[in-house]
C-alpha cells in the first residue's frame, strides 16, 4: 500500500534476500493466509505486525518449513525454493527463534550451540576442548556476552534467548526469524538482545522481527509489514510512518467503524448497580493490589499485553491461584476458593484460554464434555442418569447451534468455533453467577464468532456478571460495558463505555500504560 | 442463555436406543471386533491342533487359570484409563495373602477376619500408592516400582519366607473350592469383579471422572474434578482387587506363600492393553479387559496342551501379545 518499489531511505538496504509472493494457506475451513507478500533484504530488520490470528505465525511456519503453502512462491536470493520440512528450510539458511525455546536445559551453552555437530575424534569421542574453543570464538565474534560453561537451565531468560539466537546463527544463516523475543524480558535485557541483533545484521543477515510492541518497531526495524485477517495490510518504511498509521493498519479502520455503529443500542442498557464480583486490593504472586468490580449483567473487559496478569485475575477467581492479601467478594460474601470444584459450586464458570489443553477432552464425545462440570447434577446415589445427561447435551448442541451430527460426536472432529461452543455448553445451565472468559474467540472463524458474542450477551442479559480477557481490542470494544487496562498485574485504569471510541484509541492507551508500567516495575525491583 | 435456535429437540429415547447404548457401553473400543476375532482365531487354531482343547472341563480350566489376572485386571483398567500404571499388584497379592492367613491363625481361625485382613491390606497398599503418586507428584511407574519391591519384601519378612497354612473349611469353600449357582467360586468371583467394574466404569459417576482425568487431566481439573482423589481411588480399587485375588489363591492352595505370582503384573498389564485400553489414557472398557485376559489364559493353556516347552511358551506368548496390540491399536 504505502510502499512502492522505490525505497529511497538510505537506511533501508537494497539487496533483496527473501521474496515471498502470493502465499495462500488454508486450515480446514479457515483461510489463514490470502495472497501474502513479503520482501526481506540483506542486513535489514523487517518488523512483522498484526493481531493474534492475523497470520504471522502461519507465515513464519511456512518460511521455516513446518507447514507447506497451498499456493505462492518463495525465493531466496532470486532462486525459487520449496520447503517440505524444517530441515530444508534450515539448509536454505533460514533460522527461527521461537517463543518457546528449543534448548537442552541440562547442557552447557557450548554444548547447546554445537549440539549434533560436536567436534569429535576418529573414534567418535567428543573433543571437549575444541568444542569449548569453537563456541567461545563464535560468541566473541558475535559479541554476545555468554559464559560457554554455564548450564542453560541456570541462565536468566534473556541469556537463554541469546543462546538460542547464537545457536540459530551458527552455520550459514541468511534469514533470522524472531517471534516475540522480548515478551518476557526486562528493558536491560532487551538492550542486550538488540545489540545481538545489530551484530547479526552487520554480517548481512536479514531479520524478520515479530512483535506486539510498537515502540520496538521504531527502535530497531527499517521496514514494517502489517498483516490483518490473513492478508497484507501494508508495508511501510519505518522512518516514514508513525504509530497512528501502524495501529490503523493493524486494527483496520473499516472494522472499528462498522462495529461502533452496531453496538450503539447496547450502550443504553441499564445495569444493576450491585456488584456480583469485587476485588479489593487483591495481591498474590502475579497480581498487585487489584481493584475491580463486575456488576450483575455487566460484561467487563480486561485489556493488556500477554503476561500482564489478565489471565491470572481469572485464575484467582476460579480458585487456581491463592490470594495472598486483599479480598474477593461474590454477591457481597467473602470468597476464598479452595479450588475449581469449590468455585463451580459457588456459581463461577471459566472458559479457559486454551480449549485443547484446559477446556476439552478432545477424544471424548460432546455429551461427556458438556456434562463434565455438572456430573453431580446428573447422578443419583452416584449412578449416572445417562438419559438426563444425554438430553442435556442434545439440548446444548441445539441451543448453541453446534454443527455436529449429534451429541455423541467426538469433540476432536469439530471445527474450532464449534469446539468453543461446546466449552460454553459446559456452563450453560444452571446460569453462572460469574462467567470468566479467557480469549473466547481465538481460532474461531468470523461466523461462529458472532454466535459466540450472542451467547455472551445473552448470559449477561440473564444476569451473569461476565469478565472477559481478550487480545482482540475490537472485540473488547464491541462487547464490554467497561474495560480495565491491566499492566504488570495491576489495574492501571478502568474505562466506561463511551469514554473510548475505537480499538485504535485503546491500543494507544495500552502502549502508553505499558511503556510507563515498564519503568514502574523497574523502580519496584530496584 | 435462553436463545439461539430451538429449545427442546430431543425426543424421548426409545427402548431400542437404550439397548444399543448398553451394547456400546460394554463393547466399545477403537476397533472392538478385532479383539473378538483374535480370540476366535485362537480358539479355532487350538481346537484344530489339540483334541483335548475343545471341552467344558478345559474351558473351566482356562477360567480358573485366568482368575487372578482377570480380577486384578479389572482394577488395572481403571488405573490405565486414568493415565497411571500399577506395577505392584503381584507383590500386593502376596502380601495380602500373608496378612489374611496370619490374621486367621491369630484370631479365632475366622474366615471373616481373614477376608477383611486380605482385602484391607490390598486397599492399604493401593492407598499408599495413590497418595504418593498424587500428593508428591511422583510418576506412578516409580512409586509402584518401589512398592513392588517393598510389599514383596514385607511378605517374606513376616514369616521369614515360610508359607502359612490355612485350615478354615468355610474359607476354602467361599474363595477357592466351592461352587456358586453351579459355577466354581474362583470364576464366580471373577464375574463379580467384572460386573462391579462394568457398573463403576460405565454407569457410575466415578467412571465418568476416571475417563475425564485420563483423557485430559487439566480439563478435568478445570471442570471441578478432584483429579487427585479420583486417581487415588483407582489405586485403592486395584489394591483391593489384588487382595481379593489373594483370598482366591490362598483358599485354593490351603496356604499363603510369600513368593507366589512373581511377575504377574506383566500379564495383568498385557491383558488390559490387549483389551483395548490406551496407555495414553482416556480409553478402555472392562469387557475388553476380560477378553484380553482370556486371550492370555487361552494361550497359556493351549501351548501347554500342544506340548510346547515352557521357554518357548514365553517367546510365543510375548510375540503374540505384541502382534495383537499392533493389530488392534488404531
């Protein structure tokens, strides 16, 4: 969009390294990537932005050979390549540093760097001294301050990441892909990381840098590509753009406008003033003096970056994290949950973040999943009332419009949206007092998303207090009566509907609080 | 949440639906028919190759020989569905048998005291296995590897490895030598354990929870299930059944010996896996376990009838078990 072929800025290098053209990828019914283009030049840091589910991870997985593209071409230094395995991608000089690291924690830095290509004697024994020397020389050349003898497990996170990057750079690497490398680093550690990236680019390596933090984009990248809903939403020369334009591209102006118009009636709803759930200065290992209240019938959003403590607030209410100080009340009564069973008994329901790991037993039927938290309701003297359970499951399938042959279908065979409806079905009846939702529409296609919104609104209208965590800011704006901004385990601010117009504004606000929150947490630790 | 499409689409289930569901409950598995086909093939092969194989007496024989494995395998089915393993069952059997015989010899020679002591000892070993596994988060493989050794050692220590003679005739009749409705009691006890297992696993709340804990422990926890308590209960059930097997064995041999059934845990686990349980948890059914156990019993019996040397029997048995699992797994 913004960028033509003629990039004037001298800060952008000119030799094309990787050329991705018209990549398409489909997962079942979901089009994850549509005609995506990306060009990375030698010695360039190219930032890749987009909301969760915009297609960044899919694109990276195609470049690294984990997935094969359905259509489109990839060229490296002008030569077309095709990856059918990660090994092929690696051979072509592409190295990926994932968020979850791939190091052997019990081995030393040097052992990890040369894992699988240790210098050895004719009899196959490892030559320890040569191994150490080679690792040391390599780190010195890169200028990365790491002790080669330290075991990786004992290192702070940033240094493990550094090891990972150093490992990725061993051998003939031309393109280095970093997937949110700073999400759990302190600002000092970020500095060290940026230095290492700089050393790599000076050797001619091109870097794709995936991040959610816009300020970093301006700090280290020469160009930015934004993906939205699986398609290109613009490529910019960093020095020619600003935060506002990037946010616009990420969120999509058209979407926020149409949503603003549609949600008008909901705003006029009158809320029961009595809080169904309230936090007063609740602290524990991840939360710091959280104050929060959710009214009967309210949909209350929690906005914040990953790791800010949003999920932990839900987990604390659900009895998965102990409260260290402060108090939680449900309908005015003190709430000290002993665990999820206790929470469910009291009328608290959680639709967790990862439905495959936390929400569903994938190899079991819809019926078994839906009745799981309500087993006591479907039993007499310990014996299952099989027919009542089946009936409830059938009615949940019908009411939530789960697209499945019947309640006995295995959950694994359903699409993401329908699986999520099954998770909602677990908490359908009786109506929960407090409904906790963690990323309720991640991996859900657009049609099912609207249906899930309807389910959430209905729950609120029937009197549940809903607390919803989402990284999709448009979703928060569309659903919520109030939104609390969470930064470093603390509620930085609570916004009432109408105080904020669109996702773009909310995005700015988050970035602002994140920046100030970072300095705050450093003061605390100092 | 009231809206979104029709409220009540479900017609009352008809009787035939119900019958089908019961059948599904009992026979379900990934490829259930493979198991029954394997069993039938085995029967045909042995019938053709040995004239003595196909007789009522011989089948009762197989039933009696598989009793111990079958009874304990009912409990092991719960444990393996819950993603755990119990290696200590054979040692638990030995220890429970010693406890039953010693208790009887000390207190009134009463068969009730013996039965309570045997079952109670088994349950206690199971409880300890369960608590160590869930509270200290030690993998059950290691916990029960330890208790395998400890229970066997204790069984040998109490009498300095000597057997304990049992003299109570009622005890023999109830657990070893009598008949119940014309069925030899060891087989009757096996059937009883099977029926209790089917009811608990397929019709009771406990079974639902066992499947959920094994299918996805995190999702079970997030659905308000006390996963530790459920897992521990499965160990207690298995220990208790090992105790029952001990009563049957000691009543049949009129004595408890500390060195019996060494290595039987492998037959028990093989029976459960042959029967269609997934070692990754969440899948399995009791009737499958029964057939798994029968296949192993029939193999033992048939190979003896064919006059195969006992080292060769081991080799053939092992190969057939691996082959059967390879064919029956999905």
